[in-house]
C-alpha cells in the first residue's frame, strides 16, 4: 500500500515539474524578439458572381372563394341552457375551543426537616 502512495506522489511531482518547464519556455518565447520580418499573405481571390437563372412566372388560378356577395349566411350558434342555481353551503359548526396549558408552576409544600438529634 505504501508503494502505491509513493508511486502516486512521484507521478504528481513529475507532472508538477513538467508544468513549470512549459511555463518557463513559453515566457522565454514571448520575450524573444521576432526573428523573421513580417510576412504578408497574398490577397485572396475575388468570389466570382454566379449567373442568376430566370424563374418562370407562377400560373394564375381562379380564386378559391367566391365573390363576397355570393356567400350564404353563417348559421347562428344555438343557445346554451342556463346553469341551475347551486344551493347555499350549510353553515359550519362551531369548533370547540382548545384548552389552554397553564404556564405557571404550582408550588409544592416543603415539609420542615426532622429535628436534629442532640448529643448530651
């Protein structure tokens, strides 16, 4: 068991040291002056325009609805029956009152101690 703990500790220590080296290398690279002059990229080619096809016109159709004056009147909604009246709720019975708990502690009578025996 102790050997596995030592192994885990050794791996953790190795990873910690590797991490320090990577951080130092990055700092050195950032502090170095640029070795190459600025490189310019060639300009990107322009995107050619695609030819636009001519779309055929949509065929004209007869209207789906007839003229406004030719419509028949809509049927009327039937009347709903009225709701019967609900009788009033019965009155609630009165609940009994909850007894109260006394908050004072009654005093207990203390008896006087027995007379002490006197030694002659």
